[in-house]
C-alpha cells in the first residue's frame, strides 16, 4: 500500500481533538510529533518504523509513533479513524447556509497570548477550512493571566504578520487586530496610535464582571462610543458548562452568570455607532444568550459570528454560532464576516 502523509495525519488528529474541545495541552503531543516528524526525511522515518525506534525522536511518544507507523504503512491510523467516527452532526439547513456565507473569523488567538499554537499554524488551518481571512486578536496588556501583549510586543507582532502574509497560500490573509480589554472606566487597554493602525478591534470586558448594572452600562457605552472599537466581544461574559471540557463537576465549577447592564441602551448604541455585536461560538461561552440575541436582532444590530479560537481545531466552531444565529433570526446580510475583507476594512475604517 502507498504510504500516507504521517504529518498530515498527526495534524488532522490534533485538529479533531481541539474541535472536540479537548484541552490544548492534551493535544500538544500530536502537534509536537507532527513538527518533529516533518523534519525527518522519509527514508529515515521508514527505517525507524521498521526498527521500532520512532519514539526515540524528540517530540514523538509511543502513541504518536504508532500513528506514524500505521500512516507509513498506508493505513489510516486507528486513533484518527476513531475520531472521525465520532465527528459532529450536520447543521440544520438555515444554519448551514449561514455558515457557508461566512468568509472569515474576527476573533482568533495565538501563542503570542493565551492561545496554544503559532500564528502560522492557525492561519494554515483557517485556509484549509476555506476562510479568506481571520483577524488575529491576541489579548491586551492588563490581561496578564493571558500574557496580554504590551505595545512593543504588538508592534513586533504586526511586523511578523506582515511577513507571514507574504508566505501564506493565495486567497488567505491575516488581518491585524486585538481583543482589547474594556477597562473599569470604559477606556480601551492599548495605545490609541496602535488601535488606529489595526484592521479590526474587538473590545471585551474581562474584569469586574459583577459591576452593578448602571456602572457596567456606562462602561460598555463608553467603549462602544470609542471610534477604535469595531466589535463588542462576548457581551455578557457568561461561562456555561461546555461538553468535552473535563468532568461534569469541573465544568460546573467554572460557570459564571451573565453580567448585568441595560441591554436596550447598549444595543441602541451599537446600532447608532454601527458597531457589531459578537456572537461568540465557544462552547463554554455561547454569548450572548439566545433571549438577548433575539432582542439584538429586533434592535437592528450588525453581528460578527466568531470562534474566539485558542487552537486550530477550534476555528471550526463557527457552526455553533451559526446555529444560534439562525434560530434567533439573524440574516446573512447583518453579519459582517460574510463580507470580503475589503468591504470589512471599509466598514471598520468608517469608525475613524
Ligand atoms: Zn475574551
Ligand atoms: Zn478571546
């Protein structure tokens, strides 16, 4: 039998595990093995597979060595076959149509902040999914637990992205961005000059989520009025118990109720300033809740359907958001990431 590509098989396994919401560190073994195996010539791999010494390579363990051996023998690795047989179900028709209309993702993290993979790995996975673009939105400085980027590191990231964009497959580009913290007073946690340079700015509340309603409303309105902000990220900050993320007790312990604010005022401000409300597709967020999403549709808001991916396989979570959007009556023409990149940039540019 002709040999399969062991690197592609290992990457595929990692992708499917991430998609299933497995912790990034558990997936790491497959990504490290893929990187290690990619550096070894085919002849040496075949020799090692025959001699049973693949696991002696740095970055390759017993499980990943078995996958490589099967792959080289032309067999679909058992590990991969098992994952493929448990793949998710198909989306309902309306959600599937919305998913098909999406051209990109406006909320994506890399290992520059708290993501698990390099930017290029995220970009490659997005291109393979058929995206035309994503916006790289690593965290801002005050979110130290997530290794938020200082102004200097963000400047370096912008140079790096410019170089990467020259090497990426045709038809895909990385747009520059940030998930900037909305601070206590509603100001944004990055230098104005930098925010102005970025293609897309997603603003999110990550601290003092229990602020009283009046205070939280003031804070959100100030952020929405900031000309740099384009998208309001995971608006309620809630955390729900997501399937696949550890045991049930652990999942429940990590839930968080939505924050409270004047929804009508916040939505009206988004409409008036022509900013988008994010529909966050993370299984542990699914934010905003459906009842609020319905109100936002009635208010006439624009939306962006995003994954908030922290690993390549999570880029495939857009279906979650599309399913909820379709249920709540969001039409494709209200969703800014159904637009080609140029139209998207004209829209963010219109915010000043
Ligand atoms: Zn966030
Ligand atoms: Zn995020």
